[in-house]
């Protein structure tokens, strides 16, 4: 009798394990995590050090929970520093705030210009229905020769 109960229990567990998900996907498969909704913002400057009176371009990549790029989405950029101003081809730009729309690759770009030395911290954020998704990076503008500064960093 014990052997029969154990056999039925093992059989029931194995049938349950093979019938619960894990397949190749079908009509019942979920669409993933937040498809089409911004879940990740990756902000990256083209370079981290620039000379004063020069530009640094920032690119924000917006992805959904599945890692797919989201096109035509507004990305708001904020300069959190007293140094630097935004220069952009976007619709509206001020010294401390700007926005741009993502392209088909999920990329939105903005440029920061500075006439004085110092650190500039830029925040990129996307508003979703349930909150904000954001990332920030800090770059440095210097009056020194940028090539010499980069070489000194590489040597150290």
C-alpha cells in the first residue's frame, strides 16, 4: 500500500512539473517584463573630460523590461550643477533643463557646453505611469589641455 501511495505521489508531481510553463512559448506565454514601457535609462557621455568652450554629448538609451529600445519617447535632461549649459537640437532647451525624443534605436541626445572649469552632473529621466526611470553621469570641463590630462590619467 505504501509503495502505491509513493508511486502515485511521484507520478502526480512529475505530471505537474512537466505541465507548468518552461516550454518554448505559445499563446499563453507572458510578454515579458513591462513590454513597451520604459524600465531602463542608460545615460552615457561620449567622453568624460573636455576643454572649456567645448561640448560633451550625452546619449540616453531607453529600454523596456525586455531590453528592447523604445522610440518616440520624451527624455528630460536636468543639469544638476552650476557649471555648464545645455545646447540641443531639441524643441526646448534652457541652461538647466532640456528634453529630446528617442529615435528608432531608443537614443535621445543632448550637448553640454561650458565656459568655466568644473564638474557637470546630468540627470536623464523618463516619466512612466508608475514613476520615473533615471540615470545620471558626471563629466569634467577643464581649462587645461585635454590631451595632456588624458595622457596623465592613462599613465597613472
